[in-house]
C-alpha cells in the first residue's frame, strides 16, 4: 500500500506540460490572426469535455436516488 502511495506522489510530481488542442488545430490557430476562431475552438473543447461529466453525474445521481430510497413494500409489512 505504501509503495502505491509513493509511486502516485512521484507520478504527480513529474507531470509534463500538455496543450489542449490537437496538433492540427494548434497550427491553424497559431498561423491565423483571428482571435474569435481561437476562442470558438477553445469553447468547443470545453463543451466537449463537460458533456461526459454531466452524463456520468446524472446517471450516478439517478442510481444513488434509486438505492437510497427506502422500499415501500418493506414499510407496509412492518406496520401490519
């Protein structure tokens, strides 16, 4: 267990700098002077990144609500 923690800390310390855009998008944006296109592409990347998190969060919430709700059939049997 200690070995996994140490390896995780070492991995987090040696994170390389990454760029958000692919190589082709970056080349197009660096060569152009239109900042509106660059902002649009960055907004699109954020939108595409957010959708999976929203879907997973929604499904997780539905599952949590389903399993945390007390079963009504058990409550009626206890009252008899």
